[in-house]
């Protein structure tokens, strides 16, 4: 096995026991990036000098016999919508092509405290708007399992980097499925924490009431380790929850006896690929075997979730992206006769078509005469969706669903926007209700990874992690390596 | 020409005197170099988030209580969306449908008339940055430079009911509102510096009409005088339109102080659609009644209460009203009357010589060099008889230079009033001897002649002789 | 048709965007497709249902009025496209 194929917890042991050094490890990952990234195109920016300097610091600490945290010296990748001081921050958009971040996001501060190594910034859909990473202004990322297929989105770069050995751990962000879906397309683990668990300060806002930052990793243990670092109250984020952060690794027990797993029928609808369904049924059988109870449940308002999301998210985004006006930073159209013209041209030239579409959709649903029919209505339906979950969680402990109705499809499939939007039907409701959701590998369909999603009660990441860990340890899916991956 | 009724409503923005901005911890200190009190939040950097300043809420409640409003327990914020270079996020965090205060009022006086003006609502919001134009006005400038030091500074917007019926009432309302805000110490209310801004909604309707006419909103009113002039101009402008059978257009106009006119600010675009929606980055604020009560208990003395106290001290109403008009005057009075019991005398000096001086020099009492205790000392010296009122003015003039204590100045300048009868008698005898004609006139019944003789004695004594004694002595000696 | 291209142009103006003429037809069509689909929401009875503005059970997140250093002047202007006298320079503000 190459160094870059190991997990965080394995490498932590190797570092502690001085079997390897962080510099050695970091160099190995950069070599891997040099080897495969012209095919995968996961990265937008690499920060090699700073990474090696940090790795050397950690090595010195280990040599001096000091204790190190699990993520210390282990190199990871950061989605390019998370602010790192002094590093280019693009959100995969032309409008921020030459923008340098001036402060650290809260999650970056916490990761720095734990002395981790940052490899660079990964590709994404422009401003996180998309499910394939194809709307990136700079490049398309390719799925390491099949380079002609999408890596999913919007955290496609981070997930692909994990699958191809170009990072040991990664951060993504999730507004309607953008961590979980790419994780499932790439055969890795991705978790979107409960809304408010992780600070959004420094994560460029797409839809403020839905966004969360979370880990994309090789296995559930690594996800728990990253969560331990990034979760917690942040005084800079008013929507950050003032709740204690448990040690999530303590939830990693193999025990689902008596666990009531709900199967919401609306998540297994007509659009679900039969091969995906097959994997999920096998997973249910596995869970039964391990002692869990499978319960059929219903979330009746699921059919309205997608359109509700595509009203609320663009509405918030239309205001969140208004700050990109060429005045203080970012792309500016130079020859303009007036400030309004300058702003209009800068935004028109700087934003891609999907971003423009969503901004305009958002402006429309908030505009005078339409607010009640669209935005207010959507907010009310959101309440109904939340209530559906509250009801169901009176009867079950977690829900089990496919992460995506289909596995990774071909790049440039030229689907119309609405069709693409509808594929988010399984992930969107989780953001609408602010619940924790994880995707873990559970099989294959025509050689492409299939992910299953576990959804938990608010702040109950522990049950979700336990259920995920138990399944993972009872199967070998997390050990599968992409064809582009190294030797085993 | 019909008779028209003028209808005015005022929207006043007051900058709150907090140490930090509404949604970030940047300093609100005035006068810093451009873009030196800024951070990712108030610069609208990608990824930045707002965090509410508790003091802003406290000050808004204080203002609301002072203006007799209902304080709303449930509060939320909304985004008001529009593009402008001084707005760093291109939306303003404000309160749309659930403002913190509602249904207030203040009492005003115009001449003898008392009236109550309603306050519809008060809400919290953030200020925008400042634009510095390359030319003299916004329309003659090729470019502008934006300074975000002011972006995010907390404001309260106070909206009145359209209860005012002309320039005088509008001015009285604004003056009283300003006084109350100064007294609550939530705003320093400097209209010239922009910490208190006023927009006027003005319309006219024919006498007897049941509905208000179409209103115009007038901006850029930087002083009480501008407010009055703008109202008068606008009313005349609207009257002319209606008399010509035209329609008043609902629009925003700016007051051009130099030319004394209002000008249309209508741009080619449609009226703003602000697309208000609840601010997702902030959580609601639930005010508990205990906190509101605590703030009510801790309120500083408001103008109405102060006025009563001064009336109880025996001040005539006119004087009391003038002194209470600004907090600075009232505070000066309170401080000074700690050092003298003669409240009327002290008030007279304040409203007389002091005010005259401040007006000439275009100062407020805040910049007045003479401290209240020294002014009080002056009053005491006159009352004790150490100083004649005439010479007191001379001493006062000296005090203006460097706030020297009057007692010391009197000694230094040798101006002590002479009341020694022996000394006075000497001078009186001399004057009587030198002016036989006046003596004869007086004895012949010309009472006024004594005035001349008193004058002569005062002159000979360099103004220091006690005029009362001089007068009596002259009369006695001319028996 | 929910929106015409005139409506699309108006919304674009409010958003400070321009959709090129060549793309207007396709854009308007896609826009309408989404808005038409949104009609399914009208089927749901939401009378008396509170809109969700935020999923959190939080309120009263307030901070003390204590100044904290922000960023330096240089950092504030680090990404400025144009500068003048310490301010962010923009072309004339009124059209």
C-alpha cells in the first residue's frame, strides 16, 4: 500500500511510532497529486511550501517526544469555498479568480490548532451551486472510478481527491447534498453535521439556513476524528449551537442491536436506479443480521422538498452573492461609465450561467407580488417537512436511504436544470430539517460506487456514526480502491 | 385659491453611541483615516457573518421608553436588498415587519399651543459607508471613493405619524425628539456631523378633504432651518401644481440648501423593490420584561421631568424651557446651581450674556470655556455686593479668555466694589463741589439731575463705588 | 408562460445581471420550467403553518460592546480593484 492509501488514524499511529515522518507523508501525497491530478483535476490551488513547513514543525514536535493530535501532520484538502488567510479563494468562479482570502475560517483555525497539514484548495461547482462540479469556471473534475464520469458536487474535488489518494482527509460543504452525494459517487464517507454544529464563519455563504461544513474521508473513524476538531460553538457565527462536543470516536462501537432503522418509502421512488435499490436492500438485510430492526415509515411531504429547496436556497443566495460587485474585491470590468454599469458587467462576466440562473430565481421569488406565493409558501412547506421527520423520529432512531437515486453519470450528460435538480431528492430534505446525515459506501452498480445515507435526530451524530461504523466494519466496501487508486 | 392643510411626517435616523458597530466589534470612533475601523464582517468579505451587539438593543429600548413606545418582546431582523457602493453586502440588515418599538408619542409646544405627535415605530438597522466624491456634488463627479469606517454603525430609525401640520410643528417635533435622545444619552445628535438625520414626508390636502394628498419625500435636511425652509418651499411647490390641476408625483426629492429648492432624485429605474426577507444569519431576540424594566429604572432624567424640577425651584416657565431645551444647557445649570442658591440669577446669566456670547461665536455650551462653578461664583460676588453688575460684565469678558476664577480676577483688576462710606463720602463731596449747577438743579426739583451726579461719582471711583450707597449719600448731602 | 423575456430582463436588472440576447430564449424557457413546477406547492394547505426562518432552537445570541481590532488598512485594501486616498475607488455612482 502506498502511504497515501492509508487512513488518518492509521497514519497517526505511524507518525507517533516514528515509522514515518510527516514530511515524508506530505511529499508522498504531493507526488501522487503530480502523478494523477492532470487526469482527475481535483485541485485548484496547491500550497506546497506552507504544507512542508508545517509538516516539518510536527516532525520536530514528535522528535521532542511531545503529544500530537490525531490530525497533526496528516495532510488534507480544503474545498475552495472555505477561507484560508493568505491563500487564493475562488469558489471555482471567475469573479474570485485572483482573490486572496484575508482571514481564516473558524474551522481552519481549529484545524491549525490541531497542527494539521493543508495541501491546497479543491475544485467545486461554482459557489457550490451544482451536483457535478461541472459548473466550475476553471476545470472539470473527473471521477477516479471512471474518468469519463462526474465526481458529483458540489464538493467533487474534495471527494475525488480522497478516492484518488490525493488527500488523506478533506473538508467539503453541504447545502442540499454537496458532501454526501460526491462521497457516494467516489466510494468515500461524507458527513453533513446537524445545522449549527460546525461554524459557517469563513465558509462562503450559498444558502445560509442550509449550509454546513463537514468531512469527506476514507472511513467512518476518520470522519469522527475530523468532526472532533471542527465542531463547536463559534462566537463569530450566531447560528452556531452552544452545545458540548462529545468525543465522536466514543460512538464508534459495533452495536446495532435493537436499533430501529426507518425506511422512508418516498426516498425509494420511481427515479431510483434498480441497481442502487439492490445495494440498499442488501444493506437492510445486513443490518437485520446484525440485530437492528427495519421499520417502514413515511415522510409524506418529500415530493415537495426539491422545489421548496430550489426556492429557498436561491432566494438566500441571491442576497448572499450580491456582495460580488467589483467594488471591494474580485473581478471588475474596467471600462465602465458608472458604478451600476461596472457592477452589472462585472457580475455578468464573472458569474457562470448556473449561478446567474439561481440568483435570478432567488430575486424573482422574493420580489414584490411573488413573495407570498413562492418564498413564504416554501418556508411553510419547510415547516411541514421538518414535522414529518419529528413524527418519524418518535418511532425510529435513524433513517436509511440511498444517498443518490443514481450512481455517478457521464460528464457533460446535458440534462436540463430541472432534471438535475430532481436528483437531489434524497439529500435535500436533510438540510431542510437541519439534521445530521452521513453517506458511506454500500456496494457497486456497474463498477461505480453506491452510497447509503443514514439520517439522525438533531445533534445525534453519535447514533448515526455508530450505525455507520457497525455496517462498515461488517463489510469491506470502505477498503475498495478506485482503479485510478494505487496498488493495494 | 383654496385653503390647503400641510401634512408632515418625519423619519429620523439616529446613530447610537455604542463603542462598537451593530454586527461586528469594530470601533465606531469618529474621524479615523478611511478604512481603518474595518473587518471582514463590515467589509462584506466572502464568508463573514453578523453578530448582534447587545448595547444596540439596550439603547433602542431606552429610546423607545423615552418616546413612550410599546417595547416588542419578539424581535427579528430582515435583509433589505439593493445595490449601492457604500453598502458592503448590497443588503442592509434592518427590521421590516417586527420593529422593536411601536405606538409611541411625544408632546411638543409651538408658541402657547401644546400638541401630541405620534410615533409609529422605531427599528434597529446598520449604517452604510461613506462616499467621497471626486467633484463637488454626486452628479458632477467622475468617480467616488468608499470609506467603510461608518459601515455597520448602529442606527435607530424613528418614524412619526403624519401628525405635523406645518414647518413650525415639524421643527418643534425635531427639537424635542433631539432633546429626548440627548437626554437618554443614546445618541450625540449632531445634525451637522450626521449622527442625527432627518427626512420629511410632505403632502398637502384641501381643507375638508378626507384623504391625505400624495406625498413627496425630502432628503438632505441638515439643520432645523433647512427643515423649515424645505417644508415651506415644498408646500408652495405642491400648491402650485394642484392649483394648475396637476398631480403631485410620489417621489424622493433632495433639498438644495444653496438655492432654496427641492429637486427630483428620480432615476430612470423603477422604484426600489427591496425584497425584504428574514435574515438567516441572525436568530430572534426575545426581550424579557425584567430587562426592559431594568432599563426603565436606569433611565436618566428626561426633559419633561427636568422641566418640572426647574419649575419647582422657582424658575419662570420661559427660562426653564430654554434651559431644558438641550441636555448640555440643563447639565450646566444643574452643575452651576450646586455652587449658588440664586437659581434665577444663574439662569439669567446663562440665557443672557452666556447665550449672547455663544451665538456670536457660533458655539454650543459644550465648548464654553467658563465652567459652571466659576459662573456661579460671579453670581455670588454680585449678590454679596462685592461686584456691581456693570463691572461684573467686565469680569465676565475676562473670564471668557481663560476661565480664571472671578474672585481672583476682581482682586487682580482691582475691581472690588467700594462700600466703605468714608471713602465714598470723600468722592461724593468732591463731585458736589465740582458740580454746583447740578446741585442747584436738583434742589430746584429736577430729580433727574441726581443721575448725572451718580455718574460722576461712579466715574471718579472707576465704577467701584456701591451705587446704592452713592445715591443715598448724594440725596442726604443735598438736603 | 409564467414569465416573458421582458420579465426576465427586469429581474436581471434588479440582480445587476445581463442575459445576452442569444441566450434569452433558452434561459426564459428554463426559468419557466422551474416556476411551472413550483405550482405543485399550491396544492398544499399551509393555513396557520408558521414559516421556518431558521431550524435552530436559538435566540438572544448577543455580544458585549467591546472593541476588537479588525484588519489593518493594507489588508482591507489588499484585493481592491482600484484605490483613491485610502478609499475603494468606483466610477460615478449615479448613471
